[in-house]
């Protein structure tokens, strides 16, 4: 079923130098062949990039997580890829290896459309770099069931707050456009006046262009994303500052 | 497409197996059609249902999504390796005691997922057990009796 097999396939899963999660200076480095289950269970990510941990927890089922890799989730470039909003929210950068050496590119420039990346023949996604910033993050997934489901809408929020009550949010959402998008218009407005977030919700429409497919209609996605954003931001705004 | 052959060597249920196989053969077909180990079931063939679950180097995987050649040099455990001729596992006995089996087609995969969670986490909570079975679909039981069996197996382990 599906596409015919290509003439040759190269199995790269056992390249141990491309597996693992470590802190390197001011960033966390993740090998492209690190499994989603290892992402889910990793304590460094849990501490610094909770949205990635939460996305991995809701990712497919155990058997798939044991085989699926973060590099595969990125290069597959699905608009609904569950690790992607958290990686965008963390300003992830990628190193791409080829015979000629390395190049480095941000994930938002690497993914250019559904299933499309800037990866050229002879290139391999090698490492994912996440700058450690001390920002909080969380992930929300809406699927048609809890497991083994493709997201109808997903959302990562990254934020910092000051004791004076100021917030700085960054919001990234998947399954609402050809690639993961930043809800920039909304975030700019809400950062200037967090308590008025309800009035800014229509600005979300400026950054998304959802389609109707078997999982949901375009209108439903527009509506439900606003509901999720409102609920998640209120939860953050109403939590006691620690 | 010409059929390329590969000399595969794996440790299967503790026994070294060497076979020449086509490179495009899926692991589930290698187990069922080449080795005649038909305890592993294929249902959806696309990684949705978990009926074909086996352990690859101790981790649960869907054998319908893996080429047999990818397992070269690895350890594989199937449902046939869980019991020996004399005894069945504690979890298998718990499935019998709790009437967890109806049509039975999903059960080999359920047992392997259950053995895996109990090895990783000998005393899982109910919600951890549910999440461990997220990739195993059963269309008969409604799951409760399967979850009861896993819970009983680890509580028994407690005493």
C-alpha cells in the first residue's frame, strides 16, 4: 500500500552519534535520530522545554514513539507534526550535514510547505539546537481521540513573566496553515495588554489559513484555536507568580 | 523492481536465526511467513492497531512498519518467547483469570505491551497502564478486563 518502494533505501537509525540529548554551553543539542520516546522521558527537556515533553507524551502510541525520531518529525514537515510548534516556540536551529560540511538554519526557514523542506539531495538533518532561555512553555493538542490521532489543531506557548505582572508570550500553532505559524499579530497585542486578550482573539485569523479536511472544517479550526488560546492564556495569567 | 537478498542474523526469542531474505520483506511477514511464528498478528498493516507488536531490543514496536533487514544484529521477542512449554507468564495467567480475551486477535500484542510496561515500571498506576496501551486497539473487550489483568499481575508481584 502507499507509495512504491524506491530502488534503494539507506537505514541510518543505528548511527549512534546522531542519538542523544545533551546540554552544550547555552543550548540543548538533540541528535536527529533521538526517538520521540527518549524526548518524552528526558529530564533536561522536561526542565527547559516542557512543551516538547508534553507534545511527546501525546505523540501516537508507545510502539511508534520507540521508532519515530525528532529528525523524522521535522523532515516529514507535516503541518500537523506534533513536535514542531514546540520547536518553533523554542527558536530551534538545525545543523544539516553534507559531504561539503555543515550548514545551520532555523526551523522556520527549513520547513517551507507541507512535506517540503530546504533539504537537498546528499544532505542529512544532523542536530537540533535549542537555546536555553529560562522561558516557560506548554503544549496543547486537540485530536479526535487521545492517542494515535493527528492533531486537528495544536499549539505551543512560550512565555516569561515579571514580578510586576508583565508577560511576554510567543504562540505557535500547527494544523492551521501550510506550515506551523507564529500567531504574531495576536501575541504583539496581548503582550502590550494581557488582560484584554479576549478583544484581541480575532487577530489570530490574520496569521492562519486553515483548510477543511477529514478531521475538521476550516471554520471549526478557526473557532477552536481561539478557544484554546483563550483558555490556555487565562490559565497562565491567573496562576500565582512564583 | 528486482528482488535483492540479504543474509539476516537475529536473536529471536533467545535463539540465533540466520536466513536469506528479500530486502523489502516486512518484519511481521518474516515472522509469520518465513519462520511460521503466527502468534504475531497483522491487522491494519499501517501501525495504527498494535496487533503486530513485538519487542525489538526490549522495546515494543509495530512489526508491520519495520523491514526485517532493519533488525539485523538485534534481539527480537515475540509472543512465542513469552511462555515456554511448561509455564505461561504471570501476565498471561492474569489475562485468563480476568477473562480479558474475547476474539483474541489483539491479545499477543497486548501481552507484549503489558510485559514491556511491567518491566519498565513494575507498579504502574491505572493511567500509566492506559497510556502504555495507547497503541493497542481491541474491538471486543472495552479494555477494562485487559487493564484489570495488568493491574492484578503487578499487585500480585507486590505480595
